[in-house]
C-alpha cells in the first residue's frame, strides 16, 4: 500500500488515482492440487448445487406441503405434534422424571446441558489432537447424544397413530344448511347435534355428515342401529320424522 | 462494454481490491471432492447456505400473498396453495427447505465436530455456528404457526408451554412470545410473523456474515 507523500487521488475524493490490476492470484506454487475458488471451483460447486436442486424440486413436486383445516381453539380433542426436528425434545417431556413436577428437568436442564455443551465444545475439548479416535470423550459424548436423539425421535414417531393424525386435521367440507328445515329440527331434537356438530361437519367423536354419498335408507339404518362407535338406538323419534331426517342428511353436499 | 463499465466504476470507487478479496482464495486439495471423493463432507456447509438462499427467496414470494392475521392467514395460504400459479411449488420449497436446512446444518455440525475443526484458533467460529443453529430452530418454530391451521395453533401452544417452563423468566418469555398471558391468538400470530420475517433473518444474516468472514480470515482447517 502506498503511504506518505506523493499519493494521488481521483478528484477531491479519497480514492487512489493509481489503478490496481484485476488479475487472479497465482496458485501454481501452493502445496498439493490447490485450486482457485474463482472461477474453477465455483463452477464445480454449481454443478453439485444443480444436482441438489433437482432432487429438492422432485421432493417438492412429489409431496406438496401439507395444510390442515383452519385453527379452531375450541377443538380440545386435537393432539398436536411439532415438526420432526423438535420431536426428540417433545418425547423427552413424556417421561416421568422429565415431566409434570419435574418439567424443568426435561424442558430445560437436559436440553440446556446438551446445547450448552455443544456451544462450549471448543472450551471443553481443548487438546491439540483432532482425530476422533484420539479424543474419546468428545467423540463418545457426541455418539451418545446422537443415539439419544435418534432413539427419542424414533419413540416419538412410533407412538403416533398417523392415520388418526391425518383425519383429525383434514380440511372438512362445509355445506349450506337450512337451519329452519324440518330435517335440521329433528337433527337437533334427537341430540345428533351433540356429536355431529351444528354444521354437521363432525367433531372429535363423530364423522362429518356432509357429502356422505349414502342413500336415505342407509342413513336411516345407521340412525337406528348405529355404526362404529355410535351405539344403536340413538334416534328416538317416529318413522315419519326418520324419513325426513335421512332425506335431509343425504342431500347435504359441500359447496 | 462490460469492461468499460467496470473500469468507470473502479476509477470512482476502487472496487478491485474488494472484488479480489471475495474472488481470490485457495481451495486446498483435501477439501476438493474432484480430487478426493470423501471430501464431499465439506459440501454440507455450502449446501446449508444454498438452501438458506432459497428459503429467503421463496419466503419473499410467499409474503406477496400471505396475510398475518387470524381471519385471513389460513385463507391466504389456502389460496396460495390451490389458486396461485406455482404457489404450491413456492410454498413446497419453503416447507421442505426448512427441513433440508436443518438436515444439512446438522451434517455440517457433525463434520466440524468429528474432525475437531473447532479447535484453536477457530473456537469463535464454532460458537457463532451454534448460534446460527439456534436461530434456524427458532425460524422453524415461528414459521410453523403462520399458516394458522390446527397443527400450527396446537403445536405452538405446546411450544409456548415449554418456553414457559424456563426457570425465573418463564412467564415473561411466554408473554413476550404469545403477546398475552393466556391467549394464543391474533397477537401471537403477528408477533411470530415479525420474529420469523424480520428479527430472526436479521440475526441470521449478521451471524452468517461473521461466520464467513472468520472462515476467510483463518482459512479452512487443514487435513487430519
């Protein structure tokens, strides 16, 4: 760098008037097969990047990102599950001595020690040796943590009923319901509304009645004799009303 | 033509030293997969950065449609997913990118750890890297709430309860995140949006800048 007297500037600015040549460094005398980053290595990096991007886009096309139904804070039957990379922390909170009165252990002390240890690794593992086998404690603790993360994630995934999970969040189709019709009044009076809901879209205990694709006779049959977790004899009215009710339900179609 | 433009700018701003600083650095043989295939483990850091760039770009496009308000958030995401041209691809890239960035960052962390590359004089860069890891987890956590679907709301409630179990400052942390001592609602959504889109990305860019400057200053760690 030029210093002292004799410096020339561009105009009244502080930019030196003397141009520096824009040429790459010479790497030929560097040890081994050292390469210049620009442009030699960057071109290869871009090739790796393109292959990666193709895989990434295939994943995106094959599995569109999920969207469940709109958040309903009143639906207390919903069982939440965090994103997969938080599952190990979530699973930890299910064990007796890491939850309830010991919540602070599972929610704070164990993760705090693990992540704190990770952050301070260079100040704990201070020796000059770098090979994994020459620093058994560092390698051992990391292997142990990895095993714990994999085990906890596995346990968490294993405990989930994925079919039920998909069903509980599915977007429910809604129908325009005439709440003044005879059918809806019968629906209300017989207590169907308690489980199937005021929009007939179901709930935690019962499926949706919108767009069932069933005939009125089939619906009448279910109303009298039950189906699945619905016990028989839920409908207590007369046969004439049952016809009205089942016709009302069978005509419900999503908008 | 391009050279003339370059020279014109260079004469006024002296950009050559800056440009040579960015472009000129060596790639030693032991990190170059073209010479030793096992050196592909050195790609994980770069791929993390690559996915981060995709996250920033796709996120910018998502905010063109997304509305951070409890009445419209879900509707806007539904519209984006089902009506907007390529909306499903952009949202899909942002969704899967969130997972990929965690995977790549995790592999990068393991590479650095098992090679002992964090040892003197690179301790500070390791600490900054772990901070980047935390920021990424924070981005994942706050981004989860934004579509305002069932999963978003209830997973966030769990997350906020965990945050509330922090000793001493638990309650304050919960109110800071949720905007209310009891309700996870409108305030929470706008707060998470602000944290996800402004606060954490700002922290991330600063930390990544520090990460890269330190690598450039110290050079990559030598072969084992």
